[in-house]
């Protein structure tokens, strides 16, 4: 546990506004070792690649036991901090969240992505409900004695086309950032947000380290750093690029041998 606490502290310290930690998302022990060997200071799973690599679709369709076993294999394979994409914690009520977070921490991970989307639905939890869910996660981490990094994700921007992102959405995001921070979140994740002005305003308006995902059309790393972003992740992009490469090479080999 001492090493896990140290890794949690190291992971939190990597989140610096203007000097973002780069998390090139991984999905299993092999990809974890590869990204570590490339020079990563920390690792983070993505729920979509983890699920797809095991033959499931995203959205908590991969059984929790398999997800936990995968996380354990990753932490045993590498000696740097590993954050787990826990999606909605596989639970709706706070009791279930607390129990599942406890089990996830036992795998050796030191942080979580935790989303406010209602898994399996189109809506988000209301602010008060999601804040209570985050508080339950934080309490479970405290009871376990692990200062885990809770990356509180809002899907406000991900669920809408970039050209429709407006002031009302930004105001909603800011209200959520404040409530989530008060509930014990360590960071604020706004996937899908690509507008430079909004990203900059978000970084200025919240004390939480802001996480932006490097999807196509997102500002590049130097720009995001200048805007004050503290964490850049890649989500399912690395896995999809790897699969596309594998398909191309397999097609090439199969056709040449046909």
C-alpha cells in the first residue's frame, strides 16, 4: 500500500496547468509496457479500448470482474502510476459505488475516470446526484487510505457537435466543475471540447486540473498547454489506430499469399 500511496501522490503532482501530463491511453498489460517503454510517466486505461480488446462494446458491457482482472494485470506489469477508466463505477447508488471503488483500488490503480453520463442512457446525472456519487467515491478512497486521483468527467460537450457548444453548455460545465470539486474530485475532464476560447476560460475558471482529450480537430499539445490544460489523454484513438494498422498489414499479407 505504501507504494500505491506514493504513486497516487506522484500522479497528482504530474497535473500542472500549462505543463500537462500526457496520458497515451492503454488497454492491457502489453500496451501498458509498450507505452511505459516509450517514456510515459504514468498510464491510464480507456474504457472503450479495454472493452474492445476483450471483444465487448463500450459502456460497461465488459464484465466488472474482467475489467478488474485487466487492471490488476496492468499494475503488476508496470512500475509507474496507473489510472483506471471506471466509467460509471458499475453502480448507480452510492453504496454500490463505494464497494466497487474499494475493489478497484485493490488492483493497485491510483486514480479513476468517473463520468456523469447515465450509462446506457442519453442523459447525464443531475449535478446534485453526481456530486453525491463523487463524494461516495472519495470517501471509499479515504477509507482505503489511498489519495486516489478522481478525474470527474462531464459529457456535456461530447454529446453535442462542436459547432453547437454554447454559453449555456459552458455555464453547466462550470457549475458541475464547482460541485464536483466540492464533492472531492481531483480533476475535471471535458471530452469533446475543442474550442480554444472555451478551453482557456474553463482552465481559468476552475482550480481543478483540466483534462482535454486529443480527438481529431482538438488544438495541438503546445496550444493546449498555453491555454492552461493540465492533462491530455487520447482515449480510444491509439487502439483504433493500432487496429487499423493491424488490418492493413494482415490484408497485405493475406493478399500477397493468396
